[in-house]
C-alpha cells in the first residue's frame, strides 16, 4: 500500500470518529444528568441555564454524539421517515415511580433529520 492511501484511510477514520465524539457541555454536571433518568430527581434542572446557553452548539451533531454526551434518551419518537425526536426530561415525568404528574414536565427535545443530525434543540413542556 502506498503512503497516500494509508494517510487517507487514517484521516477518514479520524473524521468518522470525531463526528460522533462526546460534545462540550460547559459547566453542566453530566454525572447528575445521566443519573437523573426521566428527570425523577430534578437534578437536570440545576443545569437549565447552561443548557439554554449551549443548546445551539448541538446543531449538526449526530445521534451517536448525543448519546455519548447525554446518555440514552428518556424517550425517542419517530415522527416519520425523515425525523426523530430525542427527549430528555428536566422535571419528573410519567416514567418516575410514585410521582403524580400535575402538568407536562419540562424537557429538552433534539429534533434529528433523516441523516440523524440535530436540526433543532428546544426546551419546552410541549410535545413536538
């Protein structure tokens, strides 16, 4: 094999892995985030301001990078063949044992397009 082929191969692998790497979350406490499935402990709410500040930095990120950064989503919703939503609850949701929900919980929604890239990040209590 020639050197240019090896260099191209190494560069291709490097680019492929860099696209799906863990993303910068600023001062967010990611241990708390990942331990707060469905927002049951309300730990994620402590990082709301930082999440609001950083949310646009996740545009264009692929689904694997989101999972590496935030952990598995609390809920995934396939809207049609061209978009998927990843839900991460910030407040206790119906996935929490022994919690009675009086209002729709606050959540962050990552809208992913047909090629699994984030096209929108919304913090809301509404469904998509």
